[in-house]
C-alpha cells in the first residue's frame, strides 16, 4: 500500500507549474495566464469530482451511474463541438456518437463479466472511454476542416468533372481518420514499454497485484482503442457531408458554413 499524500505535500506541486510558466515567460509564448488558470481549474475540478464521486459511490447503481455518465456525455459533447461549431447539427451528432460508443462498450464489459455494474467501476472506466472519444471526435473535426480548406481546388475540380461529394471527399475522409487514429495506435504499440498506463499504475499503487492490474488495463486500453476508432469514423462519415450544400456545391468559407448551418438548423 502506498503512503498517503498529505495536503502539505500537495503544495510542492507548484514547482511543476513554475516550469511551464518559466518556458512561457522566457520564450514570450503568452501562455502564462492559461497555464495558471488551467492548473487552478484542474485542481478545483479534481477535488470537486472527488467529493461528488464519494457521494455517487454510496448511491444505488441505477441512480449514480446514469446520472454521472449523462453529465460526462453532455460536457464532452459541448467541448468537442467547439472544433466544428460551423457545421450544422454537430452537437447532436457528437452526443449521439458518444452515447452509441458508451452503450456499446459498457454492454460488452457487462456481457463478458469484465466489470460489475457498480459506480466505483463503471464511472471511472466510462470516463476514460468518453474522454478519449471526445478527443478523437475533436481531432477528426479539426483535421477535416483543415483538409477541406487545403484541398478546395482539388475538390472543386472533381465536382466540376461530375464526381459526387462522397467520391470527391474520399481522400479527405481517409486522411482525417488516419490523423485521429495514429496517436492511439502509437500508444498501444508502446504500452508497458515506454510508459506504465495510468489505470495500471493507480491499481498497483493501491495494492493490487500487478497481473490483475494488467488485466484491467488491457480491458480499458483496448476498449478505448475501439471507442476512439468508432467515434472518429462516426463523426467523420456524417459531418463531411455538411461541407457541401444540398445541390452538391462546396461551401466556400467558414462564414458560408456558419450561414448554411444556421439555415439548416432553423
């Protein structure tokens, strides 16, 4: 069992904040305020969620789990939406994709007895799945916007030659999915060699046998790998269509996309 970290010891974590602050100041990056705000916000959020989880873990599983998972899904959806707010229906698409992924992964866990339906197991593991899926969707949306902007000329040429939007966008969809999946592929390749993953480390520090910790880590790592793939594919295959009008014309700018999105959602 690892020793308990005292509140006094936590104050020394300020040292780890001073380092990025110094880099920002020395190279005039203009990130000092963001570093301070992010550090304070992260600390407050973690302590707050710690108290909330303590309360939720004492609730009936059929109340605590849906409540917390719903909150995570909503927050993740609004955060990922920032990467594609110019696109119509992006929020419901992201939310629907996250719900689909979470329900599918949770069903697999329960069906094969990988976890018990109790808050202390489902909530932390669901948080990791939803969080990574959120990041994958955000990356996919951001990369897709970049690809459409950089390849506008090629897309217009393909459309003028009679190509359907789906045909013209094939390469962009491939590049978008590739960019969204590469970080997780690399992480799986080096798992246990370059780093000991967070869940495994936490379980070992908590006194769990290493082999049991590895089993849990495999469950969550491969679940995240699958959920990230599904999330990126879901949002890409649905949202690329909204770079085109109903008349199969390419939208020319972000302003045009915003206007079109506003009209579509009315």
